[in-house]
C-alpha cells in the first residue's frame, strides 16, 4: 500500500508533463498542392484575402486573428484589427505581427511572396475554390487546421442546409436556363469566366454562365464581337440606368443583346459574389432573385 502511495505523485507528475507537452507540428498540402508544416494549434493567424478573413471569423477563436487586409469589411468586428496591406504585400508589417499561419486564396498572394514568408518560418496556406461545395469543404478544412473541427462542421452543415432549402424552392419556369454574363470591368471588358466560382453559383441560382469557353485566365477580357455572339439574356455589373449611360454608351452596338432589350441588366452586391466565403449562399440567393425578375418588353429598351 505504501508503495502505491509513493507511485501516485509520480503518476500525477508524469500526467502533467504529458499534458503540457506541445502537440507535434502537422504536415499538410494546401489547395495548390504545396507541402507545408503547420503548428497543431495556431495561436496567431491572419488572412490576406477578405473571403478567408470571413472564414476565420466563422470558425476561429477571434482573439487569435491578429490582423486584416484593407478590403476586409465583414463582419464589422474585423475593423478593429490592425491592417496589413495585401497588394502589394507589406512584408515587413506582416512579419512584425508574428503569425503562426497565413491563409490566402489562389490568385491573391503571389507564390514568390508566399515562399519568402515560408523561408522566414511563416507558412502560407492557399485555398482554391471552383464549386460552392468547395467553400463548405474549405470551412471544414480551415477549422481542422485551427484545431476546432466541430465548429467547422457546424458551420458547413448549416450552409449546406440553407443552400438545399434555397435550391429546392420553386423558381420561375423557363425553357432553358438564362445565359448570364457578369462583367467586372468596362474598359477593357473583363468578365467572370467559366473557371470561376460564379459558374457554379449561377447554375445553383437557375442560370448558366454565358461564357462557356474556358480561357487560361479566370477573368478574361472579351471583345464586343464576342459578347454579341454570346448574346446574354442577363447582364450583371451595374443597374440598367447606370450601364446605359456608361457601358452601353461606350459600346452602343451591345444594345442589340437580349439583356439590354429586355432590361435584364442588374447590379449585384460585389463583396458577396467576389468572395468565396461563408456568405456564398447569400450570393446564390441574390442571383436567384435577380433571375426571377420578369423581363420587360423588348421594345421598351430597344433603340
């Protein structure tokens, strides 16, 4: 009995030492296939893309988020964080914040900058999104990397249920999904290409991307002749009145497309569709509402 009593403090001490031992780093591959080693439980994190910042706020302990980039504006609490410029990347400012991990999205942060940070011991984890489901999976992956898998599963499951409810609702009947062209810039004319998240979002909303050809660039520049050939039924990028006095004034021949003749030209909430984050379902909802607006008589807008 005395021997057992002597063993108890030793067992307790061994247990405390075991619990205090930090978890081993985790070897992973990010969304671009890059090999990284991350701490098992990051204590200081930041994102260099607004979508990733929104994801962090959805699943992370917000006290671990040490900075934001200038474009971040959701949720409102993010505005209280210090700012790190992401384009061009303020490397010196970022390093002073000593993040354990930096999260970003393909196309936002240059691979050269990521490698420079990695050489300094700061891993940069890229995510890549092509489908709405990729966003949900990304939420789960991010939470797993942060050591909070249960939170990620709750958020992702809630988003999946909301999307299912939205897409199972009856929509305006149509012989064929309307062709939708979404422009991001007017001169030259840049648009959302086939290999962007928009293609899946508009499909879920009941339409189809008017750009069916896959270009090397996710946001290709299109000629006026090409847009006339596409003849989109819906144009996204600004209200009818605004684009009629700017876009269509610059390119009057485009008033021949179906979208203009039926006045199906709409503004969208840019930071919804541009960001593959937890609000992606709200983006699909907005697109669905726009597609369900009735078209005006073609003679009303024709010139």
